[in-house]
């Protein structure tokens, strides 16, 4: 796949889908952001626009470039509107039956050589691809959160992924300015196999009084060189997302390190999900993406 402008569809206007749409639009591709909910779609478009506006405020992006990027994003609620897509990036809920259904429906909408990417972080790429009549063009592409700021994307082939689809996927990711690493189609891939137990350990350390929120975040950024501490990161990802990913990995791997600590359940029950709700481990006046 060459570096020319492509039409890229992103399915799901949640935190992850919105972040990926931001990346795609910033890279110069025409971007179709799809969601069945008009309210979710409106929030997603607002988040994308907010990211580019904030980037201008921070001096990271010129106003003309920001406006051009915003103009490349179109919100759609009908799957048929995705017909022109060269690449489809699925970022819907982590539900195998739902993802298989979506990929099956896409077979009747997009061209036979359209790349189909799934942003799953816990489910089998092979299992998701089985919903398509053309599993050879389905590739796992797990964007690290927050997608507009994190350079890494994990690439996992399904059992029937074709070599041409793998190559085209990595070329496409390069066009987004991303660094791709190849991993096996296994629960959690590379990043979440390491990240989820570590985040759980940090939460437990806070819950048991080993350190405060600020002392743990400062220790991690100051001594380990991480760009943000675990609690800032969890607020960006969302405590509900962490809970879902951790629980699914525990169910598959049966390793107690993956099971979310009790504090996670309490925060999710209280609606303290992080930046998107204005309160998590920290509080926020602005729930938009920060710019870059």
C-alpha cells in the first residue's frame, strides 16, 4: 500500500475508535468514523475536533493543518456508507459475537481487497476473522492507548491471514507514523501481558497504603522513565476498559495477576472512570483529548 491518501473507516466512536480516527485524519487520510449511535458519534467528532484545537493551542499544529485534518473526518451511522473504504479498522466493544457479526456484514459492503483490521486486545484474531468469508484479509492491529500519542501498534495475524494483507497492513501503519511490532495471536499480545498485571500491582499498592497516588506516579515517571504514571494512564484508558481487559485476560489465562483489584470495581460502580467522566484517580475540568 503506497503513501497516497486512502479512505479509512473506523468502526466505533468510543475512546479507542475516536483516538484512531484522530491518528488517521492527522496522517492525511479521508476518515469515516462509524457508530450506530448518533449521540456517540457526535461525542466522537467533538473529541477529534477538540484534540486538533488543543494541538493548536499547544503550538504543536498550525491552525490551517488542524482545520484540514478536521475536514477529513466524516461521521456516518450506516454501514453501507463504508463502501469506499480501502482500510476498515474495527474498534467496537470487546465481544467476539459482535465483532464476528460486524466482519460478516462488512463482506457485503466493502471491496474484496479492502483490509479489515481489528483493534482487539484480548480476543482471538482468528476467531474474529472467522466471521468473514475472506479471513485472509483480516489482521489484528492493537493501537496502544492513547492512540494519538502512543507510537506503537501490535500486529497479529490470524490463522488464515495472507502475506499480502500483512505487508499492506504494516505499510499502512507506517503511513500513520506508527511503529509496528509483530506478535502471535495470543490473549493480551505483548503489551497487555506486561501492562495489566503491572497496573493491577500499582492499584494494589495504592489500596494497601504502600504509596499515595502522587508518590507512585512520580516514582514511575522519575525512576522508570515512563511518560506518565500508572494512575494518569489508567484515567486516560478508562477504569471500565481496564476492568474489562483485565477480567477477560484472567478468564483466558487463569493467572491471578490479571484479576482487577477491588478498588477497580468500586470506582467503576461509582462512575469514576477517568478523564472521560471528569473523575478517576484525578479530577478533570476538560474531558477532551489532550493535543499533540
